[in-house]
């Protein structure tokens, strides 16, 4: 049997997330509902981690045991210590997968890995969203229909200040008129990164079976290849052949 994919689901656990409006939709919170997308699937071994834990929940030991880190943050991006951001960045460069969900677009780790602000236009109008899959052959879109709808989402619109994605997998359209690059793949060093837009904390997108399938497929695609994990930095390389005089 193949080795299981070790997924660490991280969340900033801000007070807004324990608000009644959130718990009415997700009684287990955003952290719980995202973790549940992987739990019960034998191919995944899931743990949760959050900001108020020692070392923001992301110790070297936990990252040693993480093939994919799933990041959901909203109002506490600035509270994530810079040394933890550097630690996660280096892990990604060494091959750890990273999935950034929804409002994580403006997290320090996303900005660090993209080298841009990752800002966008937004409003909370509970728009219907229609997502169009534009790369159906990509492994993350395996089993996903050509398009599907979410009953309500927070509008994220262009321009999304990211570098051109290595692969753009889906575009979202909102009934109030905007469009957005909703599913984007990037590669940095040995690491694969996937950004996925749905997931506002008071709406129901994490119950959508296509959203869940994409989030599971993304863990399969981004998961680090343990054989490729190697230290960063240049190394001295002696000549491979003697120079002929
Ligand atoms: Zn949101």
C-alpha cells in the first residue's frame, strides 16, 4: 500500500471564527470543516495546528512530518512570526506542498512565495459563483465537471496581484459581474503551491462536493516527494573530469 499523505491543516483561530454566524454554518469551525475534507480517507493522515500554539503550531518536528500544509487565515496574517514564515518558505523550497485557501491570499507566506502583494478586489454580497474548469486534464481537476456553482461566495475580483500562475486551472464568475482566477498552481524550488479561492467563513462552500474533491486532489498533487527533500544552498562541486593540458 502507498504511504499516506501527511496533511497539516493550519488556521489562525481568530475570534471572528468562533462568532455565531460562523458556527451556525460550520459548527466545528473552519479548521474542523477543512480537516474533515481529508479525515476518514485512508490515503491521508491529518493533523490540525493553529496560531496560538507554541511556534504558531508549526514546529520543526511537525513540519518534518508534513507533506502538505493547508493554510486558512483571515484577520491575523500580521501575527504570524516572520521566523515561522521563513521556516515554512524554506520547507516549500525543499519540496513541502502548500495549499492556500480563500483569505489566505494575503497571508505573509503567500506574499513571500509570490513576491507580490497578492491583493485583490472584494465585496461580501453573497453572490452566486460559477467556476469554470479550464484545465480539465490537470490532476487537481480530475473528476470535476466542466463548471459548477456555489450558492453564495464572497466576491474576489481582478486584478489579483500575483505573478502569472504556472497553471491556471479555473476561473470564477460572480453574478454581480466580476471574474477571478480562482484556482492557480505555482512551483517554487522543489515545492508545489495551490491557491483556491472559495471558503468564506460564513458561507457553505466547504460542504460542496466539487470544492472538497479539488481540495483533496490538490493535496495529492502538491504532496512532497520525500526522496527529493534536500538541504537548500549552493554546494562546492569538484571538476568531474581532469582538464587536459
Ligand atoms: Zn472571506
